[in-house]
C-alpha cells in the first residue's frame, strides 16, 4: 500500500466513524488539509454520508437490519 493509498484509507475510515462534532472540529482546526482531502475524495465521502443516513433512518424506524438485508436481496 502506497503512502497515498494509506492516507485515503485512513481519511475515509475516519470520516465513516467520526460524529458530526468531530467532523466540524476537523474542518476548523485543519482547514487546509481538510479541504485538500475532501476535494480529492468527495465522491467516496458522499457514499459514506448516504450510508450513514440510510442506517440512521433504518435504526430510527425500528426495522431490524436482518429484515432490511432480506428486502435488499429480494429486490436485486
């Protein structure tokens, strides 16, 4: 794994698991680095954000993940 690939992997994993406060703090404290990484990986970050929103929506509606996974398999 090259240094660039490692940077991408670490940044995207951090974005996946960071909460909203951590993301905002990073934007303000490390603005230049954040802008560079965000612009490079905007598409991947958008996928992460959509996944988080879908997961939150499912968990708030008390639909079991097992039922949700089954419905996805059926629709494919």
